[in-house]
C-alpha cells in the first residue's frame, strides 16, 4: 500500500487563520485609515487643486502622503506575523504538540506559510477593492483602477520579501525574542558595514570624499530597507520595472526554500534556545560583537577621541558584549575560558582595519604625494 503525503494540510491552514485573524483585521483597519479613509475625508475637488501641478495626478496613491505609513506597516507586519504563526517552533510545549500530529514537516511548513500570506495579503486586497470602487466614482481623476492594482501588487511584493527573512530567522532561532532581534540585525547589518567603511575612509584615507560610487554606498543601497524607503514619493509605482526588486523577489523565494530545509533538520529540543543550531550560535555571537565594534568605534571617533583611546575603549566594551553573548547562548556564567575566541576575533578585526586603512584598496592614496608628483587637483565644497 502506497502512503500518499499531502503538501498542504487544510486543518493547519484554517486553524492558523482562525487563531490570528484578529491581527489581520487590525492590519486592515490600520491600512484603511491610512489610505482609503484619508482620501474619503477630503473632497476630490480639493485634492485635484492640491495635486493638479504634480506628477501624481492620476497616481495619487503613490504620493508621499499616502505611502509613508503603509510602507512602515509593510515592513513591520511580517516581523509580527512571523512571531505569531511560527510560535510552534519557539514554544517547546506547542512544538511537541504540533510535531506529534500525523502531518509531515513539509505540509506543516507550507500550510503555515500560506496561512501567513493570507493573513497579510487579504487586508491589502480588501483595501484595494475599496480603492477600486473609489476610482470608478468621484476619485477617478486622482487614481485609476490600474494604479490601484499596481498598489496592491507592490505592497504584496514587499510583504513577500520582508516575510522571507522573518521566516528564516524564526526557524534558525529558538525563541520569538531572538528571532525578532536577529531579523532586525540582518536588516541593519549592511548599514553597519557601510558606516564602518565611511568611518575608515574619513579617518585614514587621504583625499577621501563622499561618493555615490564608494563601496560603502553600494552596500547600503543593496539593503532592502534602504531600497524600500527610496520607493516613497512615487517609486512604488515603478517597483516592477526595477531589476533590483526582481532580485529581491527571486532571493526571497530561495530563502523560503532554504528555510524548509532548515526546518527539516531542526530538532524539537531547540525550542526555547537562542539559537536552534549549535553552529549558528557562533554566527550570532560574532555578528553581534562585530556590530558592537563598528558602533562603538564610530561613536568614540565621532565624539573626538583619538584612534588609540577609541580602540582600547572599544576593545573593552566589545569584550563585555562578547562574554554577555556567551552567557546567553550557553546559559551559564562560566564563559571566561573562551577568551581566546575573543582575542582571535580582535586580531582579525585589527588586520581588516589595517588592510583598508593602509592600502589603496578604495582607490585613494594612503599617503600625501610629493608636490612634483601631483598632476591635477580637484577641490570640492559641500554646503
């Protein structure tokens, strides 16, 4: 007899919807007051006069007044949704119950994932239908049905991308708090690296000047948060014409697949731990210490401390962070015997800083040339 395993479980899907439909309702209400209601309380004639000379006539939904708060919601809702629907992989009691059901992990994962998509996307669709009705009446000159559809697809794509990282961090961690912290950290990490590169350039590189082609700027522009905030004030209407957005969508799809394999090999006993995998503990620890190093050095140099004093102070501060992470991950105070790991980490960071500071890897000179060797000089003033 052949055992047929379904990839979708209706019971898990319906139960997830039933348990968290209140969150979906709150998202619908918030989005309603931010866009449809905000338009309804204003006379179409007034809006026509206000936006008559702007590029948003006919595409008012993409104006800054109606994109800032919905965008913030689209960035925050996936984090909250993941903490709710994936609670089964963080609570040991609930995890044992769920994995005791006659349902495969693949069916559990896919069903929960689709339920989460439903909870997030339905509020966008319902508000979109309201906007469609408005576009067929008095607001037809302000936005069209086509722009409303584009509006719905745009926010759906953002939710899809943002939820991928929230899903991944939920399965590689053992509790909801750690998942949220790691998720936020992943999004902010490119900015930390860019900040470190900017600080290194200003401190060590002669002739350094801010440039859009600088590697730090390129790293920052690749961050999803940076890209999505650049969509405000009109960019949302062009979102699917941008190659970078399609790269995010394809990458998000790959992350969803990768997360399934993470879940497949994840042990139930990991529920409640900061890291669900032993090898991931080191990644979390050193990533947090690296961020603390970048932040502390940048702040200390910004307040005017010399490089030597700033380096020593940052070394001490990051040492405290290192051992604090060890205590949290190992759930023990007996962690000081791991000091060699911190010394090796500090040596690597020092070597990396020296590499960037005393070589011409950025394309800037690391020394002042002789006057007779100077061919051209460019002076730029910023106001």
